C-alpha cells in the first residue's frame, strides 16, 4: 500500500502547481525538466539537442522548453506539462552536501563506455567536471527516439539497425580512449530474412529498453556450449562412469553378500587386516558419494540451464536453482526452506530430494551393508578329517600321550604312569568339585524339585584349559530307581554319562580343514560344528546289598579263608596273597552265585565272572577290584554310615552312536563342547548322519577301558578301604549313597558322582581315537603297538557347521532399508551416465554454478520482480518468479530476463518507484552497513 501511494503521488498530473520531485534511481537514467510521462507507464526523454532520426521516420516536432505536448497513442489526449525542475547537474542549485553525495552517481573509474542521458537544456549547462568528460553516444539518441517513436507514433516504427551499428562502430573507434577491451563483433547480415525468434534476438529496441546503457563491455568471449573434448566434459564423464560402476558394484555386493574367508583375516601371509578392509570400504563409499553428488549437481544444472534457454518452456525459478544446494548442503533444507514447497512437488524436485537423502546416507548404508563384518554363514554340510592314531581307550597310547619331561631314560617303567596318575587325579577331582559346586547352590537354595535324571546337573571337563566339555545323561529310561526297585526289590542307582568326542576339537583346529579360528579373526571369531561322531560313555550301576547277600563275593566269608584281624574290632581281612586262593578262570569256572547275578549279568548265562573282595569295608570307606580276568568292568564296594546295607558299584565304558558332538568356539566367550544325545529330532547324530554301516552294531563295553580305569583308581587311591584309611574321596562318595529308591532332588547320587569322577578317563581315551564305533585299522598296526597307527591316519566324518567370516552384509534385519539407498544411487547414476555419454545435444555452461550465475546476473538488467530483495534476499513469492536466459546477437550478450515480461521497455515508472521513492538522505539500514563495512576480517 505504501508503494502504491508513492506511485500515485509521483505521477499525479492533475495539479499544475505540484511539481514532482524525481530523485535518480539506482537502475534508471537521470531525468530533468524535459522528462514527461507517456501513457500509463512510459516516460519520454526529449533533449535539447536535436535527435537523430532514422531515415524512415520524420523528425518529431520541436518541443518548447517550458512544456512538451505529448500525443497519446490511442486517444491523442494532450496531458498537462510537467513544470520544469532544476537540473540535478546544475551547480547553481543549492543542494546540501550530504544530499549531493547521496544523489550524485559516482564516477566510473574503469574507463568503461559511459552513457549519459542529459536532463534538458543546452549541452553547455551540463557540468564539465565529471572525470574523463561526458561523451554523448548514439545509443542515447536511439533510446530516446525509439521510446518516443514507439509510444507516440506506433504506426511509424523506425528501424534502429543502422543506428545501433553506428553505436557499435563508434564504441570500437573510441575503445583506446575509453580503455575498453576490444571485441571482434561480426557485422549483421541484413539481407537475410529473419524469423520471428531471430527478429526478437536482433531487436535493438528491446535490448535498449532493458538496459540503461548498452552492454558493449560484455561481449561474450566463448560459446555456452561445452565441447566434448573439454576438461569439464572429460571430468564429468569420468566421474559419472566411476560413480556408476562403483555404486553398481556396491549394490550387487550388498545383495550377493560375499564371504572373504582368509582374504580378510589376521592370519599370516598376504591377507588384508579387518581394520584395513573396513577403512578401504569407507574410503570407496565416500568417493562414490562425492562423485555421485558432483555428477548429479552438474546434470541438475544442465537441465535447469537448458530449460532457461528454451523459449517455449516456463523458465526456471530461484526455488529450482536452490535445489543444487539441497544435495551439496543438506542443511539448507532447514535454513532456506522457502523454496522447498515450490520446488519439491515437481518431478525434478522429488528426484533431487531423493538424491539428497541418498547422498547423506550413502556412507552409512555402505557401512551397514557392504563394509566387512563378522557374520555367521548358513549351516552347511561337509566332511572334516581328523587325525586318528589309536583305538578307543588304548592304555599304551594314553600313557605315551601324557606330556612330561621325564622320559624312559630317566625312569624306564614309571615315567608315563606317574604322569598319567597326576593327570587323572587333577582332572578327576576338578571335575568332581565343579559338579559338587553346582549341587551346593541347589542344596542351599532348596529350590530343586528335579528327580528325573535327564534334568539334573551333568559333569564338565576342561580340555586343553580352553574348552569346556559338557556331558549328557543317556539311557535314562533304565535309570529310574523307583522302576528298578519295583522290578528287583532293592535300591539300584544306575546312570550313564556320555561325553563329547574330544577329537572334534583336534579336527576343527587342524589346518587341513581350513576353518578360520578366532585368532585369525582378530580374536573375536566364532564357529559351530555338529559332528556325527560317537561319544565315549561310562555306565555306573550301584546296588545296595545286605551283608549276607554280599558274602559270596568277600574272601573273609569263604570257608577255609586265611584271615587276620585289623585294628577295627570284629573286622577280618585276607592275609597277603589271599587272591591266590581265588580259583583261576576256566571255561566252567564262574565263581559263586549271588542274588544280584542277573542285575550285574554274572555267571555262565552271561559268560562273566563276578569280583572278589578282600574284606568288608567299614563305614565311610570303600575298596575296589580291577583284577577280574577278561573283565570290562571296575568294581567298587563301599559302606555308608547311614544304612546297614553295603553298596556295590560297577563301572564300564563304551562308545555310543546315539549322540552328536556340538562344538561352539568363540574368541570372546570361549569354547564349549557338548554331547547331544538321544534326541529323535537330531539329524546330526552318529546313527542318523554318519553314513557308516556300524551304526546297528550292539553296544559292547570296551575291555581296554578297564585297564585305563585301573590307572585312574590308583591315582586317587580308591582302594584305601583295605587299610581303613578313611579317605576323603570315600567319605564324599559314601555320603551320596541312596537310602531309599528315589533320587534326592537336593543331592547327587553316588553313581552320578562316580560317573563325573571317571569322566576324565573318557576324554583321555578318546583323544586321537577313531570317530567310529569300531577299529578299522588292524592291518596298519605293528606287533609292538597294538591298536595304534603311526604316525596316524586322517579319518573323515560328516559335520554340519557354520562359521563366522568377514562378510559384506548387514547384521540386523532392519538394516535392509539401506538397500533402497544403494539401489537409488545406482539407478540415478545410470540415468546421469546415459545423459552425459549418449545425449546428442551436448553440455552447456551451467548457469546455476555460483560463478556463472553471478557473471550473468550482474550483467543483466534490473527487474521489478525482485524489488527490495537486495538486502535480505528473495522472499517466498519471489522464489517462484520464472526466469530465462536471453541473448542478443547484436551485442553477443547473455542475460537473465523474466520469462513472461513484455518486449517493450519494462518499467521506467517501476524504476522511479524502486529508485526515486526509496532513495533518502539517510538509508534505513545505513548504520548496520556502516558497522559491517568498518569491521575487520581475520581470514
């Protein structure tokens, strides 16, 4: 409203007493007393000097110095003249010095072609003190004549061609005097007929109406087209190909998810370290991001610039020009958001927004989807090979495998047994204490109600001090004391414990199988194996028997026994050499019959001899027998102080086909090996997946294990009851004897404890032993090493396994959203590459680039559309003003113009409003500018 009011006041011509005081506009010529308004918008400039008229038009009538009669083009209405104003150049007019400094246009120090439109009167009235002198040009005459002729006499249009050529010639002749760079301007061929668009390009009246002085000093040095052999095109094409190929590779890799095996590992050799691989992927992703942004911004500028050249298009807006900033500077979406609602809804705007989001997230997407990271692969079936050197429970090989610096040269007969004794005692007691520790927590908290053996704690064993072996209870259907009591009328504690095969560890760590270990993966790798191998098993059956039922098996109860008394009153023991009185084994000698022959499977029916003990042990003591001929069992006789019965335990061992060995290795949490047994859904058990023909063989206890157990019981002196030594191990075991036919939910049973104590023998018997149920290498044995193969043979076995390797993949399922980022970048890159390489129209100068935009904008005529935006910048409404690139063939000059503006002179009246009405002695923001201009810069 304020602007309209000023315009109405400035152009009010009804009152002759009112003299409009026109201040000079920054973008308009100086006006004096001879300037009047023509029509509604256009002023007429009538100078004291006679104008030079074109040949085709008669000169305009001479005008009086007091007033000028103007004829309206349409109605010929004579408007009242404007009273003469004092010239702003007249030195006789009293003007305040401050106003003079603000109003006078500063002289041009660069020697450019100067255009001066006089403000009326004789030329001698103009000031002569202007630097370099005022030189009148033909453009001034042409501009005045073209405006007066087109507005006053539209029917008599003068051809300005000849005048403009004279302007150009004069400028060229005086270039040395005015220090203007000379440009070669080719003459215009006037004989060639022009089309409508060409006439518009060559319309000097239009060019003169846009500029207040001719743009002869901006003669374009080069064409807007960019040649394909130029550096700009080569860099753009190379960057586009690089970005397309690498982004396509990155997208394919994220889908295929390759695993790099030892290619990216910490192992020795020409391998890439994991940290180096991650850094390399990040660098490549960043280069893809930078090249993508470079190519997309360049192509965006090409599209917008070409739209600005196309005359039939709608032009380009400032909102669209700012789209390049979205990609380069994503924060501008927040700081300069005015253009988003106007540019984003378009197809190009939507594509730019997608490119912005993709460029911001590309490095993150690459890190989530492509950068190598440890990841488990899928379960796969394969064969591993383990080195087999001996049969199961080979006592000779076990002794040789014990590591000790004491060799046979130092101790011929006892170096290996003594080493093995220490190993057994240490491992066995460790296993027992770990087992009892679990039960202590259950006993103190009094929370367990588990009476079924399957759910009770199992034994554990440390293999090589870095792998925890976890056992499993098997054949649980025959272990229920309640069922056994109902069948036999006595308390029977029967348990069977299976251990995982320790040979799986040896095979997994063997370089022959090429499995990446945690040390190969920076100490944090993992893998899991489900091996179809047999599991070593120990069975412990303890039966409570009365003294008279046990008498046939105790030497002191036999007739004619040679006994002697002990320190315990009433206790007898066989004399030294008592075992010579035991009948030797023959085909028909099965010793005495007992009430438990069917339970222990003794006698001619089972072809097994029972044990014979030297004496009855006292309370909390136990004695052993390992001397039964051709026996597969170890027997332990013990006495509890809480019941009258004695307890006889039998220990045997075999390998079970009903299990699989689970081996989980982790560089962080350690290694665990478990025996997974008697699971009908286990497809990896030996009986289900081994493919061997021995899976249906009956389970035979191993005779060799009895010899291993002999060394085992010696290491812990389980036979101390013969001297009534009240050993601690016997005390612990006898406290666990069942007192009634059921398992105590708060205490382990004696059979369970014995099985855990003997589990160390299962591990030592399985190391380097066969993975099958039977020994197949008798032909490779030697007479001196029965049951051994030197130096060993690799035996295959089937496994189902998954391993961790450095993989180009995402870890969490939600990270799959980054597929969209990688895919969009690739698709956009392909589109850009097609545009760059296969577009026949080539490239043009990008006028959205800041340096190009500034060069064209500063050499373009001012526009009313952006009036008032020179300080803060354009507002929202000004962001959508369409612009196009104009070109004048006469001046060889490119400039910006409004896409829909008129072809005549646009706005002397507008210039008056933007200049005259707002030019005041003290600017509104003068203080701020003064403070900024007086400040210092540090960078």
